[in-house]
């Protein structure tokens, strides 16, 4: 598994500094343009905002230089840029709502505060998680934590329902989407669990239609994961969250075992519940209708959101209406669930492509780190986190652009919402730590060089 | 674990290709269809969300846009509303727009090609695009005088500057308050809309340039007289027959020389000079004159005056018409402005203007200038000749005869001390048992100031009593003796 990687040990910290500077200038510039577009003047707090963003970026740069000097130089600039662009768009939607009074949405201030919290947590991860392998100790704690978090919205009194999905909790007026945090916990759990069970799970069982099925006795874990996903689907009625967790598990299982059969089995297992949801659950059925034919007059009013989103996309065209000059306020939840439509409207197809490429690059860096890491746990964790970001982007953007039915997930780093932003910053921290492990010269196993390993904790023995 | 990771990367790539494809589809391929979708309010918002330029009269904005703080962004408001409504039109989020708002929509919204560089500089300087302002040729005092003089009676007043074609006044009554249609309260707008459309007095029609048009009655004798002079066979002093009654050729109808059944002849021995016939407005004289001048000469002179021409001033003007293939009886009634003769008040003002401008008809225009927000001028009025129905000397003869009609004839109520005023009244029959429409068509000039006026008051009775005083008020407002 651990491959000899052709990295020469270049920290590329200067590259990261330049990219971070670029991200801050672009992101703060976007914020300024939103102000110019909406009200013909620069936003009042632009100076403070710019300095704040620069200080946070500098802090990240310093911490990375200190704690993870070999980290991938692209990950943090990507994340910073996405976060700042998200803040600019949230402000654009907010200002449009103020101008036109169609609905209301929170200003960008909240998101800025959450961004600070997110960056601090990311720095915390880099400072206190000195070696990602320590996470493996928490395999089963993570499992319990994840399960509790995921089921928390079902607890009467604190769970709350939005758009037909019971995936939020609300404590003292603050709402939180625990699935975001559960995502991290489960990624750690899956990585820890699978890395110790991978050899057994990879054993060949009966051969059906040319595919080696696993042994029947090894079906336990996937059945548990499936059962859990079903519980989410049935009780929280959210196909997106359910798909995300089950997809994460199946893909990590596949990466761990290299058995294509697990992918096939996973896909087949998810089909019946998807069909069940589509036919039996009212709001999922509506979403299926809105996926297939939202614009017909019969469906128009029940598919208002997706239609307004599509009109926004069309209004944007190739080059977009301009930052602060579109009408994203017409779309319900334009600052959260439909923030992609808002971007597509104001920045056009060009901007939408740029955003997708930013995500693709982020996923690519995560998988690159997964390939570079010398321990199975790290590989699985990096691959899993990278894939879950990709899956989330696909589910959200695919929902807005009618590739798949709409679900209740949000775009990582962009969408308004503290829980999502903070948790994704934690993921960013873990990815930076993982990429550092992947690129650190000590990880290289080049014959004759005898990399110094004494200073580092001995790799744990794999089960 | 590298091979499965590569596969995962492959799967991710495929998923993203799907996203790129779907995004492209909705933003490029299906863009037109989505933008045209009936429920898509963004098209409306894009249209109405622009800071539209004002419409200006004599330096005062009569139509302006203010930030409205609601979903449409800007509210169009009109002050004064009704007096200018036939010109400005309305700008409604429900029913679209009319008048100048429609004819110069691109200019007002800032989308016109002529504003391209202005737009680019707005984009580069980060300013929000703003439409150009449109300045009208209208003289606010003339407009106000016409509006007050008409005093809500059904009818219309048009005043022109004969030398440039600039429209100095354009009133159509009854009018409406365009603010009621520009409101963003769509229910109220819908109510106003159906109320205005159901109103039998048709307030939404601009009677000055459209609607059903009017028979000009005796005012049309100006055109017949011009055609006679242009034929070369007549002068003001030519003696023409004018009997008390005229049995129309090949017809059982008899034409009386005057309205209300008066059958006194136009002069001794049933004849008079052309000038005298115009002064008294003798019907039989002009019926016979029309027949002898002939349809061809009449049609060609009328065509030079602008009859039959589709004008954009930039409001669309319904062409005025004569009948065609007329027999002598029809030609006789046509010549006194009845039968199929239908005119707009604007057309009649153009007729009067030609006499005051040495026989040349200028193309009527409503827009004085188009200026951008920083007051640089994009376009200005350039006078254009539309036609020359009669020579300068014939125009002088016409003026002489028209002055006669005002000094000692049917048009005395239009006279202004110290001003050369020439004109012709009309009393147009248009329906059984209905009072006739009242007309006055004429010009006034003093020193360098000139004005041509046409007034029509629906069912106003005698033009000499109803229409002529209105013309007097309007001319006084411009010439100010």
C-alpha cells in the first residue's frame, strides 16, 4: 500500500503565502464589488474585514510553517478563497433582501464570526493534533459520537424540522446541523475500523456473475452502516444525509479492500430505500417531481425554489449579472441551500465553473495526500474526507442543476451556516495535517537515505 | 490502496463532468427558454430594476424614478400626471409601457446603442447604470394653457413650431393619472386598468395622434384652397360659384351653403372670390371648387401636407386619410371635410404650420434632446422637411385669406391684439342627432415667434364659439404679445 512517492521534499511555504495573499485579495475584492454593485459604494466595514481576513490568513500561514511545514500549499488558500467568496455572496443576498424586501436573510457578519471560529479550530487541529495517527485511538469513541450526533435531531425538544427534513437541532435559539460534525466522526471511525478489518473484508467469497462476493459472514459491518443510513432516511427523512453517510462508508470500504464487489453491493443496497423514499415519502416525492419536471404549470408552485434557481442560472448566462447586480433574493434560501444558484447568476457560467474547479482541486489535493501517506489509516481518512467533500458538492450542485433530486445538504465553506462552516474548517485542518504527513521527507522510503524517524512516534502496528 | 483511490478520483471526475454539463445546459443552452418563461419575474425585474432616466419639460422632470425599496427597485412617478399622460404614457409592471416610455424605452433605460460608450464608462467606474434623460419639445405654458382651456371636455389640442416641427403642446382629454398604472400594487393597478379600459370616454387614447380620428369639417377647406392655388388656375381673387344650395351630381342629396339649413348664397349672383368663400366658409363654393380641382390635385396636395404618411414623432401617429376613387358627389362632400376624410389634430396643426413656414411642412417631433446623467448630449432635435404642399407665394395668399377669416369671419374668437393670427374654424358633422365636433386650425406669428395650432372639441358645436378661444389661449401662452 504505502507507495514510494516521487516528492522531493519541498515545503513550498512561499507558494502557499502567495496563494493565500491571492485568495484574500480576491475574496475581499469580491466583497467590495458586492457593495459597489448593490449600493454604489464600498461596504462600510471593508477595511476591518480586509485586515481581519489578512490576519487570519497570516495566522494560518505561521501555524502551518511552524507545525506542518511540509503541508500541501494549495489546500488552505482554496479553503480561504471559498470561505471569503461565500461571505461576499451571503452579503450580496442580504443586501438584495434589504433593497427589495422580498424576504429576509442574515447579514454576512454572522458568517464572518463563524469563519473566525472555524479558522481558530483549524489552527487548534494543527497545534494539538501532532500526528494524525493519534486519531485512530478514538475509533470507537468516534463511532459512538457520530451515532449520537446523527440521531440528536430526533430527540424531542431540541430537534427541529426544515423543508421536511429533521436534520437540525436547536438549543437556546442556536440551530446546528449535527450531521456535519458526525461526518468527521464517522470518517475517523470508518478509517480506523476498516484499516484493521480490511484483510478479512477483502477475502473472496462466492462468485456470482463474474464478481467475487465477500464472505457472507463479512456482511455485518455494511449491514450496520446500511441500517444506520436507513434510520436517517426514515426518521429524519433526508435522502441527502443518508446518501452521504452510506456513500462515504461504501467508498472507504472499497478503498480499503480494493473489492469492486463492495461498491456494487452498496449501490444495490441503497436502491430499495431510495425507491421507497421516492414513492412513499411525501416531500421526497415532491422533490422527485421537481427534479423531473419543475417548470410545467401544474408543478410550478410546489417547485418554486428550484425554478427560481434555474431562472437565476439563466439570468446569469455565460458571464453573469455581476457581483451585487443579480437578483438572488428571489430564490428562497439563496444564501445557504441555493448559494450555487446565486453564484451562477452573479458570476455566470464562468464563475460557476471556477467554483466547481476550486472544489475539484480541493478534492484532488485530498486524494493526492491519501496516495502519499504511508499508513493505511491516513490514506483512508484523507480519501474519505476528500470523497465526502466531492459527494456533498455533487449532491448540492446536482440538486440545484437538476442532475439529481434536491436534498438538504449545503455547499462546504460557501453556504451560510455556522455548523457547516466550522466543521469543514476542522476537516481542512485534518487534511493539512494529512498532507504534511504525506509530503514530509521522513515519509519517504528511498533506499539508502535512511530517513530519520527517531523524533517521530513509531507507526502503530496494523492489525 | 492506490488503485481504488484512482478509481475514486475517476468517479469524482465523472460526477463533476455531470455538474459542468448541467450548469452549461441551464446557463447557455436553455437560457433563452428560461428567460422567456411566463413565471420568470427576473426579466421583469431586470427591466424595471434599472434607474430609468427622467422625462423633462422646460427643465422640470415630469416623469422620474425613485428607489422604491421593494422588489422592483424603482418606482416611476409622474408630476403632473394627467396633463402629460398622452405624451409620457405609463410605465406599469403589470401592463408594460406606452407613449414616450415605450417609444424611447431603450434610451430611458440606458440600453440604447447610442449610449454604449456611456454604459461602458459606467461599468468601468463601477457606477450603477442609469438611463438617459429625455427632454421634450413641449412648452409647459402652452401645454398648461391648452389643458386649462380644454377643461376636461373630450377633445385635443396640438401646437407646433412651424419652422422646426417641434411639438409645443399636445393635449388629449379626458386623460388619466399614469401614477395609478405605474404603482407596484398590482391589484390596484389591475383595477385602474380595467376601469380606464371600460371608460366609454376612452381616457387611454391619445386623441391628438390616434384613436378613431376625426372628420375635419370646414377646417379641411384650407387643404382644398391650397390645392386650388397650387393647380395654378386660382388666386385669392378668383371668382368662384357659391349658390345657396348645391344638388350633388348623380345624387339625390342637396348640400346647403351653411349649416343649420341656411341656404343664403356666398355672394351676389351666387358667386364670390375664393378669399370671401373661405372667410364665410361657404360649403357650396368649396364643393364645386373641389370637383373642378379634381381628386388627383387634392390627393397630391394633401399627401404633401402629410396625409397618408406614417409618422413616428417618436410616438406612432395614425395616418390621416382622404377617401379614394371618389365620384363627384363624394368629392364634393370630401372637400368640405366630410365623407371619408379623417384626420388627427396633429395633421391639421401641420397644415396650419405649412402656411406659416412658406409652404414647407416640417416633420413634427417631440424630443428636444437626449442627455446622459452627466449632462452630455447624446442626440438633439434636427428639423426635417416633410413636404412642400404649396409655394411660398401661395402660402402667403393662404395666410392672407386666413387672417381675413379671423379678422372678420368665423374665427374672430381666436384673434390676439398685435399678433398676426390666421385660422379656419370647422364644425364637423359625424353622426345622426349628435352635436358636431368643433374645430379650429390656424397659426399666429409676431416678429420671429410662430405657432401653429389645431383644436378639436368633441361635440363642441360651432368651432367659432368653442374651439377658437382655446386656440387663442394656447397661442397667447407662446407668443405673449
